[in-house]
């Protein structure tokens, strides 16, 4: 924390061998057949041995889904099988707007004050910002999207708080918390957070168990490798102001107890991105991508953008003159009189 005046056995043959029954002893009961293969076994997949029925399978993901689908061969047999299936049946992987290294400003503030999708009159018909906050405090993917501590950011994202320093006669100073300091900050700011359910108060502090889980997920992602047989493509949004640093309080209205932060309107510093994910994070997939393309659209707008559609057609080899399916125009009314 820095203060500044400004912001994954082989059994031996003998162990596995069965002894012959003694003479006169009843014959042993027949062994039950082995169970069918689990749902992750290759033979259970609908594509079979042809690897997609002659077509080229594609994995298309957006947002956080793309960040957690890294694949790496590991020692666990169960995990190893899934990786084998992934590399055998997926030839192309296309990610759209994926926060590979996190979404600093958006996620830091979501843990503290919530998240709002619509504004104005429409907000009366949607989940409120504070209700969304109480949900997000227990949401694993939010913790997974906190800024990656081990990523070499051009400038490390921070949380800034204007506070009175009792050791300096109440002088107001701007305290900066880098990503490595933010856990203790979140714990202090959320220590009194609670909700009321059926007349009972339920504590909702910063969930350290979920954070440790998310940290292990991040460690796996950092060591991920892409199978050589998979072509990777990355589409990210650009040209939109995207929250990066977040600041609470002001020099004229400083924060007293840190729990006050949760009820404060934040101020942001912005970088280029899609309004949610900075370009720096979205581009840092860590793979040997065939192409990375920035499209001028916001986070949700990318999914309906014409340029993105054209890129998908190009990478998928879709023909402009693909035959259209003819729809039957026969009447579907049933004659009950016959």
C-alpha cells in the first residue's frame, strides 16, 4: 500500500492374478461386466472417429468463458482425457472479448459497489446495483476476473481512496492500493457487509475461500498451453473508454471508515478497450494466435457487430453462396372431420 499526495497404478501381474478355486469348491460367481465409458470418453461423443463428420469443429466463446477454457496435459487421468478430447475434436478456437488477465476497474468496483447494466427509467425494471453487488460478492467468476497479480501490466491498476490520516492531524491524503494490497482492502471494506433474508441478517464479507479457489484457477491459466492442432483466434473490442483505476471519496469529502466505500459513487481513470475489458488484458491470451483483431465495438456490442460476423465467416471458411434450407409451406392445420 502506498500513500501519495495524489491517485493432476499399474498393478503388478501377481497382484492382479486370481488364484484357482480349490477342488470341490463352488465355482465363483461370474464377474459383472465393466461399466460403460463415462460421458467424457471419446466413444461417447457424437462425432465418433471421424472428428466431426467431415466438418471442422469450432469452439466459439465470449467473455469469461474464453478465459477458463485453456487446456494443458496434466498428470490427472481424468483431466488428461478431457484435454485429449479437446485437441482431437476442436480444430479452431475463437474468443471474443475475453478478459484473459482480468478487468481491473470494472471488477474491483463490482466487488465494492455492485454492477449496473441499465440506467434511467429502464433501471426500475432490472436488478438494482446494490442487489447485484450482494450476488457478486459470492460469485466465483468475479474473483477470477480480478486483475492478475503476476501479469506484467504497463501500469499496475490501482484502487485509490481519499482518507483522513489521524497520524497527521487529520490531513487528507490519497491512499493507493495496488493489486497485491487489494485483498486486505476488500476484507476491511466488506467486513460489515450483510443482507436481510426472511427477517434475518446474513453476513456477506469478502469470501476468502472463493478467492483462494480463484487464485488456483489463475495459476492453472498462467501455465496453460494450446495444443498444436488447434488454431486460435482472438477478437477484442477497442476505441471505448474502459475503467482501469477506481477512486473513492475526494479531497473535500474523504472516506472515514473503509466500509463507507461500498456506498460511494466511484470515479475512474480510463484506458482503451470495450467499456469492460482493457485491450491490454484482452490481447494477452498467451497463445500463438493465428490472428488477433480489434473491432470498434463495446463488450456486448461485439456479439452483434457486422465486422465480427465477417471475421467469423472468413475464419470458418463460410461460403457467401451457401444453399439455404427450403422451408415447407404445407399447411399444418389438422382436419378433425376425417
